[in-house]
């Protein structure tokens, strides 16, 4: 028994021979859609049943994926439970020992485990473990390893990590704050003015600096200029949902900034002119209307918040970034531009990031150290999501091809909420004979639903990681979903209602 287990583990770490690699390439997981040969089947249920019979792994992989989705909704509850376990253990520790020695209290294994299980950014990475164990058990360890090394592409995860790290540096934030402060100052310079600027103007800048960078900058500045005044839970969730929704559609004025658009722009020959004339003006209208609508709803709280902010600023002061050398700002912006220009090549992105770290070290007197915790958490989240997403084409592809325009639009919204809108548009790009109207419909639905959940759009985990500390127990997926309904309705109106 031990020997068999040892041979099995050894197979995981063994290096495959060239002949074995060639054989694995021919049977690479997941199976391509064309392999199923089910074009003669008419109903969706028949197609899905046939594909499960051909590849039983499909059913297990999708079941694990949906368990991971369910896990995300229980994540805030697990975080609260972790805190209660740690607090009760801490009280017992103080009761049994000298209170002055509590600083040496060891960490609780149960509390730490619950804390990691409650981190939304870790959920899909955690559930990738049973997924790969299932693949290894039903196929072989060699096929599981080949899948991770050759089939899955982590370009988007690497890109978001590097963009977040560079965009959150002091010189970039200083420049962004100076630019956005002109708009906020024109609106009065109050927390309400900053709120409006950062949830309406900032997301639109994502069309130039990419959505992940816009999300990072807006979330950090919202923490400094708005959330520090402790708005109510309703306004906090409305702000988070509005930010996520506006970032999702704010990057569509160009063809290189929004992940769902990047997935299809080259395949369908969509350039910046096409994006602006087809999607861009609709996005601008939706951003303005959604923001004004929430401003009207919360206008009374905004007035009281303005009064509270004056007292808080007088008591604790207002934090301002110290002036930064123009040379350092230009240097950081050049590295950000390099990352955006080579987003599809993880090797070039990583090489540029290594040189960027060297530049930061050389100019450390003018900028703070690079913070990697939040970017790495988001990258881990996206990497896990990509691993799971690769196994979902077997049911998403036949679903998309059997829907009319309205049903396709609604389905694209719903699927984006639970599977990342970039993966939905990517799968749509693989569908042959997709008409121009169907292409528009599936992308419009993916964009409209990009603010519904934390996993609906690639930049959302970045915003969650940066703002979750302002929410009790982290951002609740259900409350975020409810708060995002209003922006969703506005997005539907402009992307589908007005044609």
C-alpha cells in the first residue's frame, strides 16, 4: 500500500519524456468542444448528458466549481467565526495566566484556518486543490500536471498582480490624486465631491490605464477621502457596488483596457473606434445616470457626512501624499505603460516588474516599498478562477449557442456573476458562426453584470482586497449583489434597451 502511494506521489513530480508529452498533448484536458461530436443532438439536456457520458470529469469539475461559488457567500460568516474563536480563546488565556503575558499567546490553529477559509481571494485557489486531486484520480497525475503547465494560461493573473503593485505605489497615487483632485475641487472638495469623482470619473480613466489599475487607484483614494469618515453600511455597499459596476463598463471606450473586451477584440477585429461608437457612449451615459441616482438616494447622508468630515479632519488631520520627484513619477508611469502594452505576455510583464523593483530600490528615498500582499491575493484568486473556468466550457458553450438575443443577454449577465465576465466572452469567441448582433449581445451582458459579485470582473477582487477592512466581516456577497441591482438596471437600459 505504501509503495503504491509512493509511486503515485513520485509520478506527480516526475519529468515527462518528450514522447509522453506528445501523447498528453493529444488528450489534453479539458476536452475540446469539437471532440464531443454532438451537433446532431437538439436539446440542451441531451447535449449535456452526452458530454458527461463522454467525459465524466466534467460533472465533478463543475460540481467543485459550484461548491467554490457557494463558499464565497459563506466567507464573511467564516471570518466572523474566526474572530469569535480567537476572542474566546484569548479570554480563556487571560483567565488562566498572568494578563501581562498575553502578548506571548500562540495563534489558534482553528482561528487561523477559519480566517484563510474566510478570505474570498483564497476560495478558488483552495478549491483548486480538490479539483486537481480529482483530475489526478480520474485521469492521472501526469495529465493533471500537464494541464497546469501547458493548458492553463495565467497571463491575466500575472498582469493584474503587477498592475496593482505598480498602480498602488506612492508616485502613481500622487499623480492620480493630483489629477482627480482638480475634478473634486471643482465640485467643492468635500467627501461627496471625492465620492462622485472616484466612482464616476476614475472608472472611465480605466479606458486608458486599464480597469485593474483604475480599480486599484480609485479604491485606495476612496479609502483615504471617503471611507475614512465611516459612512453607513448601506452607503458603503452602494459605493462598492457602484465602483465595481462603473469600472466594469468604464474601460470599454478603448479595446485594450477591459478584460472581457481584450478576450475578443483581436478575434472579432474590434478596434478603439468601434468600441467607442458601439459601447463607449452607452457606458458613459450609464455611469453618469447610476452615479446621480445613488447621489439622490443618499443625499441626506452625504450632507451629514460632510459635517462629520470637518470634525474628523480637525481631530485627526487629513492625510496627504508628500510631493514626489517628477523623475520618479515618470519612471513609475513608464513601467505601468510597459505592463499595459505587454499585458498578453506574462514573461515580458514579469521582466518589466523585476526592473521596476530595482528602480524602486534605487529611488527608495522618494517612494515607499511596494506592497504585494493585496496584489498577490488577487492574483491567487484569478489563478484559481482560471483553473476552474477551463473546465466549464462543456456546458457554457452549448448554452450560449441555443439562446435568442434576449435570453443570451440575460444568461450572459447571470453567468458573468459566477464565472468572470472575461471567461464568458472568451468562450463566446470560440463559438463559430456567431453573428455581429450576438457578439454585441454577449459582450454587453458580460459588461452589464460585471459589478454583481466579487468574481464577476477581474478587477473586482482588487477593490475587495483594498476596501474589505471598512466592512464588518468583509464584503458580504449577498449585500453587494443587492446593492448592485440598481446599476445593473441602468446598464441594461443603455446596453440593451436603447438600440
